[in-house]
């Protein structure tokens, strides 16, 4: 059974059960909307990616953390994502 939480220097993370890749990739985008629906396959990203429910340790803010293998995918996500 995978680990329920992952703690980094910046976040306490809870992996999405829909993740194909349960990794934290180099390029990260914090979405300060904990209940927004994020459909990553709809973005047609080129590289690997993963989604986590996130608690940001610096300020106690809840949200979601999306991590990407490729910087271009992070840029695409930032350009196209709008919270519902």
C-alpha cells in the first residue's frame, strides 16, 4: 500500500488515487483552490505529471500541488487552468 502522506520541506502532500505516476517532479504549480476539479489528461501534456492535495507548511494554506516532468507542461497548465 502506498504511503498515505508525503512531507517535503515545503508541503505535506496527499497523492491523488488517479495518479499514474506517484512522483514529485521538478516543476511544481501550487493551486490555492483545494476543491477545484483538475482534469490533467484534458491538458494533453507531453511529459509525466502528478497531482496532490497539499498543505503548504510556510503559511498553512490548503490547495493542490501539480508537479510536472517538463517545464513546458507547467507553462501550459498555468496558461490554461482556470478554477471552476
